[in-house]
C-alpha cells in the first residue's frame, strides 16, 4: 500500500535559519563595536579635556602677549629715535673730549721730545671712530729735529702714524714743522 | 530568496556595522596618534606663546632702554650743561678763579658761541639742542704755571673742555700760553629724543 504524504502548510516551507544566524552575528558584532566605540569616545573626551583646556588658556595668553607687544611697538613707533641717537652720540663725543687728559698728553710729549725740539701748539680732533687726531706744531734748532720726533713717536705705543705736514727754516736757522699723529691714550692705560 | 525578504533588516545591520567599523578604525586604532596630535598642538601653542613673550619682552626692553637713555640725556642737558642764562656767569667766574689759582691771570678774555651739530657733519647736520661757548685768553707764565692751569681746568667741576693750546716763548723763563676752552649749554627748547618733559 502506498503511504499518503499529507502537506497541510498554508504556504511553502522556507528555511530562515541562515538569515537569522547572520542577523544575530551582525547584531552581536555591531553591539560589541558600538560599546567599544562609545567607551573610546568617552575616554578620549575625558583624557584630552585638560589638554584642550590648557591649549585654550595658552592661546588666550598668546593673545594677551600679542596685544602688549603691539602696544609697546606702537609706543616705540611714536618716538624720535634718530634724534635721541644723534644727541647720545653728541654727548658721548663731548664727554670723551672732557675726559681727555691734557696733562697726560703733555707728559707723553715731554718724554719723547728731544732737547733741541720744543712744542708750540697742539690741537686735538676727536674722530667718529673714537681716535684722537693731534695736530702739533714744533720748533727745532737742528735739521734732524723733525725726523727725530717722528721716529720717537713711531717707537712710542701711544702715538701712531706720525706724518709731517710742513717744514720750514727761518732766517735765524730755526726749523718749524707740523705733524699730524693719532694719539691712543687708552693703550697707555692698559699697558 | 530568503535573503531578499530580509534585505531591509540586513541592510540596516550592515550600515550600522560599517559605521562602527569606520569609527573603530579612526578612533580606536589611531587613538594614541590622536592623543599625540593633541599634545603636539599644545606644544605648538606653547612655542607660539614663548615666541610672543620674547617679542613682547624685546619690545618692552627697547622701550625701557629708550626711556633710560632719554633720562640720561636729559640729565646731562639739564644738570651738567644747563642753560646759558643759568651757567654762563658761573663758568666765567670759574675761569677767572682757576687763573688766579695758577698765578696766571689773563688780561683779555674773548668769547664766542655757535650752535652745536651732531657728528654727521655737514651732510645731514642736525641741531642737537645745544650750543657751544668758547673762551679764549692769553697768559704769560712759567711752564709749571701752565701745567698747573691745565690741570686745574681738567679737575674743575664745571663742564670745561680744553679745545686748543698754543705756546710761544715770551722770554727765557716764561711762555706765552694761548688757551681756548669751551663748554656746552642746553638750548631753552631742548627735549631729549623729541619727547616732552
């Protein structure tokens, strides 16, 4: 006898188990990742909170410093720097002239002058470089007076680049000569 | 067929998973690099702050240096040089006093004055708010008296500059000394650096 297979289903049978399995796996995976991500985000926000606050504070300080710098520069722009510089250089030059020791210069000149040479005039000129240029006028009884004076100045550490301007002899046989020389009083002090 | 029937659910789950994977890869995997990046930003901000502080300090130091120089200049102009009405007679009296002290009294004094210029010379000479006054005289004296007079001028409390010395033989024991000294006076309108006092 042939058995009877009764199919009483209202619609065809479908096996959804693979779909549900995938849905469950995806859901679990998504939930795990989401929890992890939320934890990561909260931790990031928490851990960088102080750093972000510090950055904000530093940037505020920078703005304050920049404003102060601009104010100082603005005040500097309004000043007459060139005029003050000119006055300062002028004062320094005059203070150097005032500090110039004529007594020491005369001592030095006394030490180098030969017996037959005498000093008639001396005039200093203070250069921008801080040197002192002397213009000297001498009289000598001998024809070698000028050479002797130049040689002695060249051998002296406080005189440099002695150079004659004129030499003449009058009717009485007296020689007159002018010299220009650089005077270095500081080296004498340091020596 | 069964997958198509559940495609909406699967799609939503797929999108959610994808979004979480992207977030995971960018935040979780690169977590340390993001923290480092934040630290780097802080370091950059600190560097910028340090630079700004230095620039501000430089600007304020320049300003303070200017003020100090201005005060010093004004001190020289006001106290040391002063104005001609205030100091000229004191200066002449000092010259006469020192001449008496060195026993070499001049018969004649000659005076001159000129406006002082800055060191730039004639090319761009500019008034520095001071005037030079010179006093010239001639005395007959021994060499020792001449040296003493020069020394006294160097030690004077007045701002005296010996400008030029000329010597000539007067007789076998004495010299004729032509001396020119000068001093400086502040002009009445002078203010240091052009700033008001």
